[in-house]
């Protein structure tokens, strides 16, 4: 349900940004000094002006906002999708070596397991979903507010329809860059299926000696792409709690970019993780769990907001 909500989020947020509330104070910034000998007099105000200084228990808009929050919550509950929860439970039953740490009200999720003498921990966050939504909203604009896909007639960059050295640049329609097999039923549009959003993973593997490695990776569309692998001489440096550990952690070599390594070495690193259950099945499972987690937190947020407004 979250993927549908991401599409509709941009419009409300864009319209709300256009509303700018300005406040001006009717009280002078500096009051004139009264001589010490002058008798203080009590200021008098017209009877109708005293109400301006009385704080209302609730605003006129509170009831309408509460009703909107309630309707949003009911809509989300009606479309919560019990099928997703069933799939999640099926995966966890079939892969019972994974333990899930998911505290309600937080944005983080942890998957932990033991493999031989190793302790494995995978951290991810639902905040990535909101970040993707914000990028989609403004991703089509450059610094000048112009669309990135505007035609640049001065550019000599070759396009997919470039016809060799003698040919000029030909206008490229979106469907031209899609293989016929990948087009929709009408043959002219983009595929109906929405691409999966990337999920950033922080994978830590700790040995009994307390030495550890930290792997930064991205799970997307059934694959896990490795970014970097860092070595830590002791586990305490992974989440430094003292200034000394923090300084030592910052000074460590971060490790090479995995994509720049020898292809055979990259393949072996992928096999290394697959043996530990960080494989295609896990990559396909993560978006379902994160979507379910975000949906649950969003419904609770709506309820908490409604309670706050009505208090």
C-alpha cells in the first residue's frame, strides 16, 4: 500500500508549500523608558480587545483536521493487505534462522542470526522510502527549476537513434528506448510494473575474537549489490560509544569500492554472503517487510496525531 501512497504524497506536499503564514507582532520591540519618579498607571483596553489575549482551547480547524486524520487511518486499515503479512510469516517460518528486531514506533529494523562461530546483523530503515519519495518529487528539476528532460538542441550527445557519422540526432520518444518485449499490452508505453525502490543495508559479521567486518550494500529488484567492505579490529568500533573509539573508527581505512575489485573476487564475495542467507530470497523478502513496517508505523502515526489534536 505504501507504493500507492508515495505517488499521491507529492501533490499534497506541493500545495501545502505554497501556503506561507507570516506573523507580525503588535507589541513594539523597544518600550519607552518611564522615569523612576513617574507613577505607574494601569493600561486600559477597550472591552472587545481583551479577547485577543485569551488562548483558545482549540483552533477552529482542529475538528476538520481530526476527521481527515481519522478518514486516512480508516482508508489505510481497509487496504492494509493481509496477504503481505502472510508472505512475511511464510518466509520467516522457512528461514527461521533469521531473528527480527522490530520495535514499534522506530524506523529501524534489524535481522540477526548465527552462522558457525559468526554473529551476523543486518540493519535497515524505512526512512529510505520517504527519501525516495522526496527525490522523485524534485528529481525532475535542475537547479534552475527546469525539467531535466527538456530538449537540448545544442547538445551533440549521441542518442539511441543516432544514425552513424552522417546522421543527425533524431528525437527519441520514451517508448523508443524500450525493447519490444518489455513494452506494455498497447506496445507504446512503459511497463506497468513499478520498479522496486532500493533498500540500504549495513551488514556486520563478528568473529569470536571480536574482529568484525562491515558491509554496505543495496537490495533492489531481487539482487544485493555490494558497495564497500570495511575491517574493524574490534567490535566496539562498529558503534563507537566513547570519544576514543569514535576517533579510532574514523581513522580506519574504509576499504575499496567493491565494484572496482576483480570480477572473480566480487563473485566470491557474493557467494560468501549467499552461504549466510543473504541471497536472492532475502533480497526479494526485504521490500515486502519494509513496506509492511512503514504501513504499520504510518497508521500508528495517524492515530497518534489524531489523539494529539483532540487532546
